[in-house]
């Protein structure tokens, strides 16, 4: 019975050691990602420095711009995020990991008889001494200042305000620009209905052309086509406009009515299975937030769409 408990205690100690070593890898293995397509709850495209700002519409989920949480979006010279300062607890405190390993090692040595007990006792005294030294060193270094005062380490960090993110210079657009946005809305819907990528390229950024091309390919692979016709703008308001260097951006809330339905490719209007979904005779209302971009004095191009 004594031998059984001795072996069990050693096995448990070994398992605990392996758990500490493998903890970061297991956490990484659980980590996953997500993807988002063009749906009623998502946005796609780029809005310059304001891509991921909250503007009352659905957030941008697909963009060529790096998200603020990605490493490439970190401002050079800025402090690293707290979670990136050193990985797991055991990675940030290797000394504590060594202490735990020492205690577990002494438990394992206990299964070697008298020699194990003697060696375990020596290790215990050494570990206790080192632990006391480490705690004293940690507190004196974490709270001391060059002037000899004792202040929490977080006070200095809190005293330095974070620099405001650059978001361009606010500006205004006129009625002519709003008319151009309405024209782009009509062209996009017509080109989408006809799967005309050439025409889409003339009114939107290459990034947006890529997203629309993916959607058109998906529809084609399913043997369907989305028809949007008789577009009638009901309301159009510019919500913000700004400049970034020689680029000008403008975001507009657009609400329109149109015939919007899905048909089966290769079928005729008279066939019973021609209509897949929607009503070809009843207009439906839609509302989205569109962002446009242009070079100074150039033509406006659609650069982002957000659902409302």
C-alpha cells in the first residue's frame, strides 16, 4: 500500500509539472478565428483612419486596413500591450516556476528512500531561503523610486496620457458630391444585377471590387443571380467628411427602394422555378451607410459599405 501511494504521488507530481509546461500551448490550441462575409450585420471596406470607429452603423469586419488589435497597427515606440508583456504567468515568472519544480522534485525524490529524504530536506531549505530573497527583491524593486520614495509602479504609467489617434481633418462636401453618391448607388446596383465587374471597377476601389467579385462568384456557383432594379433614392445624408493627405473621404446614410429578388440562372421568367426568393413586382426598402474616397479633385469611388 505504501509503495502504491508513493508511485501515485510521483505520478501526480509529474502530471502537474507537465500541465504547467503545456499550459501555454493548450491555450493557444483553443484559440481560434472567425470570418465574416457580406451579411446583414457586417460591414466591409476601408474608411481610412476611421475604418474601425463607431459611427452608428455595423462595424467593419472585412477590411484591407489592419485592425487596432493587430501587431501591424501598433504605433512605433508605443508600449506593448499588457497581455504581450511576457506571455503566461509561468513565462513571466520563471523563478516561481523553478520553485514549483523544486518542490515537486523533492516530492519525487521522496520515493527514493532515505537518500531522497535527505536530499529533499536540503532542497527545501535552499528553496525557502531563495523564496524569501525573491519576495524581498520583488517588493523593493517594484515600489522603489530613484529619489528613495515608495510609490506604486502604476502611478507613473497612469500619469502619462495616451496620444490621441490621428483621424484626419474634418471637412465638408456639397450637393454636387451627394448627387455623385446617388449616381454611384444606381450604377453599383445595376452592375451587380448584371454581374458586370468592368463597370463595378469604374465606381469602386479595388478592395471593394474584390469583395463584390467573391459574392458574384458565390452566387454563380450556386446557380443564382440577384436582380436589383428600379432603384429610387428615398433619403441621402452626408454624416461625415474628412481629409487625409491628398485623399478625401465622405460617409453618407442612404435609404432607397428597389425591386430585389433572386432568380435561377438558365431559367426563363415563365418557368415555375425561375424565382428563388423575393418578389419581382414589390419594391423593398433598404438602408446602408456608404463611404466614398477620391484623390483631390478626382472622381468619387465607393470604399466601404456598412449595414444599418
